[in-house]
């Protein structure tokens, strides 16, 4: 009995959660997510995805989404080549035989898995997504075995077994012999033939013979034309050869089935590894779909907190289904909604007119929580943060049912009962979303029932969000700090909702304003206004209207302050940019001066060495010495004048001097100089600033004196320091002529593992198919830097050189 009771409780909880997913239209979001998957099995995984029930799993999903999304932005990941091999593995593990094309799908899947592993695996920068490959085997030996035995088109290769090759050679010889005999018959009896083409009926060769000439060629009739004028006959002379060929074809079939059975047994022996690899590739596709969907939404990663009372901070959330509708179906622009729920807030009552966006706000919050649990990025702004929620339960829409004899009110009560049962049976953080609470019955009783229910949920659930038209629920905020009001905006002039969620202010129904706008008799509206005043309702609406006006004014003031702050920040940034530009100009000026000085020194050194060489010449006389001395004195005088000129052009500011700050172009007075003279305090009006010495100049443009700095000469070399050979040798050359494309790929890949420099691939010219296949494969390898044709002396068009990164 206890076991049955637990099963009943679990069934009720699952039923409430499944109904919530339907109400929030979670299946539509999963369908959108599936469109970003790369494989058919990945799309099925997205549609049937289950939401994690533990925080650690949600955090792992989110980490996978972020890591694989970063890789995809750097280098687009491709799962092309991953096939649905689950059924193939299952059949082989049960003793069945896979066909050659199916085995090729296994080969392509293994090859793609190895490529993805090279792209993704990095335990330092991508620890979570790399962990998926920690215990994965890509089975290279199995891949080589299947590649060797099966050609690209799915045909079993002759090299798969000697017996198969011998049988096919015999068949080929017999087919040629039979064809020659048939051609000889055509030459001899062409006058009685309808056509000189060798046709085929029931896998036997036949000649098209005229009906009246049936006696001219002996043989077996296999068919006649629809008109009856042509008989298709297999000449007797080729029947023995045809029988022998049929026997050999049967032996070939047996041999092919033996090979397929052997290869299928190898699949069976590695079924566990293959199944594990298949599941990992499926998870990669699922993670990549989440990342690409989040990138398309412009989403950001939410922070999931473990604390039960952690606040909800979600800014400008855009409903993903409405974003999709806006983008693909030309829907109206999506109005973002923000949720700021403190740790003490337990119940939020949203009021306002119909079609104002109350239900959208409910669904937006529910979807945001479910998306964060599944590791999806949220289409919002800022840094969203929310507690990890154990369950989200909702009662949205009309549950009226004629079949079950349920009214609207009864339908809501049945669903709310399931919600309460689920909360009591599943401890943890629960979020409850209730639409039109208390509707469908007497307003007085409905209000009392709604108040009691919200008081109960305030004790049991982490957060309850309810939409309602009952004015009494608006007053709960003032008697219980766990309650808060919110409303959806409405423009009474245009009679249109604004869809903005306004926190802290209860909503108005705006019924009278809408009625007056639509032309209802003024007498009716005036009478209704009097009744509202008598009941005190008008006073409440006036208070609400005053609060809305106050909120509008505060919003305008906040926007003005934000605009002023933005202009101030722009001005500050402009000043910083001017200062940095002035610093760069000063450095450029110093660099030009240093280069000019170095050039002058080099020219002087050359001239002095020339003078010394002349003096040391044995033919030099006194006149030469005199001229040399004059030239040296002239050089000394020129240098002294240049030094004095430079000295007078430079200056060192001191306290009391007027200087100009280069960054802002303003002048001021030096009121303080640092002990080392490297910084100055300048007073510009009421503005006091401490700046570096090189940030000022005199009023006539002189620059301050700077201490000499040692010149540093950087030598850049383009000479490679590695010992990689750039000359073709036997070690860096591989000959793949005669191999098929996939065989050549495997051979080149093996050679690349031990290659440090360029690699020459000799593929020949031929039909060009081998070269094209290799080039397409090499261009998709991330570690290949460039691909060029070899020089004419190294093979020209028949040889390709690849360089590794």
C-alpha cells in the first residue's frame, strides 16, 4: 500500500509538471532549439530533452554551452559525417549483418569523431566539454579495417580477400568472352536483327530478333516486345558461359556475405565503445545546438545560485517565442520585461487590463527558469541571476471541459489542487504561476479564496506570481511585507497596452476610459462614476493614477541623470584620448630627434675616420694637416652651437611659472613641483591637477628638459631557428599514387604525425580525382597552414607541398 501511495504521489507531481510545460509552450521552444542541431538524431534529442532535476547537472549543461559556443565562434564546428549508427550497432550486437553502405557510415562517424576530438579537447581552457572525451575510444583499427575492405561507393573492394579478387577476375574474363561471341553473332545476323545493341533480360544477355527470323538464331527466348514484332533471345552459344557466370556470381555473393558478417562481428565486439562514442557525439550536437540557439537569441549566461532565498535579477528579458515570431513571421517588436525579486518577496500580484501582457509576463518568467535549468542562454541584458528551482508549476488559461463536466472555475481548482500536492510531495524551491486567480465564480468568494491561497503559497513556495482583476489583492502588500504589486502599462488615449511591467504600482482596469473612448453613452459613464465614488473605488484609482504620474516623473528624472552621466563620461574619455594623443606626439618628436642625432653622429664619425685616413697617408704634407685641423675645429664649433641652441630651446618649469597642459590645451600656474621634478601640480582656474613633466609645455611651445635615456636597439631576424628542412628528401616525401582517396588520407595523416616541416605528397596527375579529394580534405585540417603545388623539378602538378602551423 505504501509503494502504491508513493507511485500515486509521483504521478500527481509529474502530471502537474507536464501540464506546466504545455501551458508555457515548452515544446515550441524545444522545436526551435532542434532547428540548430546538425544531425537528425540531434534534432530528436532536442525535441525530447529532459530538464535536469539537480543543480550540478544544470551547471554542467551551462558550462558545456559556453565552452562549445566559444569554440564555434573561433572556428565553426561541423558534425557533417556523424550518422545515426545506433540501429546498426544494435543489429550487429544481436548477430545481424550490416550492409557495406551502413559500415561506411560507421567509418565516417569514427573519422568525424576523431576530427572533433582534435578541435575540442583542451583540458586547460575547456575542462568540461573536454571531459566528454576522457573515456572515449575512436577505434582507429576498426576504421582502418573497414576502410580497407569497402570502397567509397559502398562496394566491397577486391583487396578485401584473395578469393573474392580471384572470383571477380574469372567473371570478368567470362563476361568479355561472352560479349565477343555476341558481337560476332550481331555481325553475322545483323540483317534479321531489330537492333544491334546487346540488351539484358532477367540478368541474361539477349539480342533483339525479328519475329520472322526466329529460326536463324538458336537459343532461349526470354521476352517479346509489346507489339510482338521483336523477340529477345539468348543465343545458345553463350548460354553455358552465362550459367558459369551465374555460378561464380553466387560464390561472390557468399564471399561478400562472409566478409560483411566478419566486419559486423567486429562492430559487435566494439559495441560498447561505439555506443558510448555515439552518445557523446549526441551530447556534443545537443550542446552545440544550445550554444547556437543562445547566440541567435543574443542571450547571456545566467548565474544559478544554490541559496533557497536568492533573489531573481533578470533585466529586459525577451520572450523567445515572440522573438522568433518577430524575426520569421514579421511580428511586432518584442517588449522586454524585467524581474527584480528580493530574497524576502514571496508573492507578486500583477494587475491591469486584459491583453496588457500579464500572461506573457508569467510565461516569460517560467521559460527563463526552465531555460536556465537546461543550460540555455537567456535573451536578456546584464548579468541575470536566479536561484535554482526544483519545480515550476503553472495554472494558465481556461481549463473549461465539456467532456469532463468541468466549468472554468472547476478546471482552475483541479489544477491548483495538483500544484499544492506537488509542492507538498517535492520539497525544494518551487515557483508557482497563476493566471486570473479566483476568476469564474462570485467575486466576493473568489477574492476570499484567492487571498487564502496566496497566503498559503507565501509559506510553501519560494515565489508565487499571480495575475488578477480583484482590487482587494492589491492591498495585501500593505499588510504583509512578503507581498508586492506590479502592473502592466496601458495608454488610455490610444486604448492600447504598452506591455511594460511596472513594479510597485497596482494596475487599473481603465474600463471607463476605454468605454468613453469607444463612444458609450455619457449618461451611463457618469452613473458608473458616481457608483465608484460611493463605493470608494474612485479614490483608489486616483491614488493609483497619482502613483503612476509620480513614477513617470521619477523615470524622466532618472533618464535625464543617466543622459548627463553619459555626456560626462564621453567628455572624460575625450580628455583622456587627447592626453594620450599628446603623449604619443611627444614620443614621436623625441624619436625623430634621437634619429637625427644618431645620423649626425654617424656622419661625423665617417668624416673623422676619413680625415684620420688622410693624415696617416704617407704622402700627407703640412698643408694637409693644416686643412684637417681647420675642419676639426669647424666641426667642434658646429656641434657646440647646436648644443647651445638645443639648450636654449629646452626649459625646466619651476614654481610660479605659467605652463600649458597639452592634453586639454589649457594654461595654468605651477604651484608645486615634486622632489624628483618628474611631476607638477598645476592650477587652472579652480581646477587643480597633478600631471607628468612631459604633459606640459611653455606658453611659447618649449618642451621641458628630459634626462637622457639609454637607447635600446632591437634586432629583428627573419631567419628561422628551427632545423626544419625546406628541401625535398625521402623522409619528408610520401607517394600515394595508386591509392584511393580515403587510403591516401589515412597514409598522409600517419605521415603528418611525425612531420616537423613541409611534406611533399606525390599523387600523380591521372584523372585528378585523387588530387582533388586530398586537397578538399587537407583544406579542412586546422593544423595545415598552406597548400601549394611543388616546383617543376619536384614533380610540378603531380606533387603537392603542405606546410604545418
